[in-house]
């Protein structure tokens, strides 16, 4: 079995869910909104937002 490796985006933002890149967004607000919706539906997931410009990730936590 061969695993598919998804490359980090070079622009914008992406959601990392349980260590795997999933959805890409053009804006930070869009990425945070997507992370919030996902976390509300599935609170057990570990969701991070990846910033392609700074090449950093930030974990999303519900308040």
C-alpha cells in the first residue's frame, strides 16, 4: 500500500487535521472559520492552521 503525501502549500493557509493536511484557504480568517466549524463538529480532532508565508502552524482550540 502506498501512502499519498500532500505537499505544504506555498501561499495561503491550510488545515492540518491529526497531522495530515486537508483543506487550503486563501485567507487566515477563512482558515480559522473552517477550523472552528470542524472542531465544533468533531471536538476530538487535533486541528492546526498552517501559514505558508511564515511556514508555521498554530493549534486551534475552542474557547
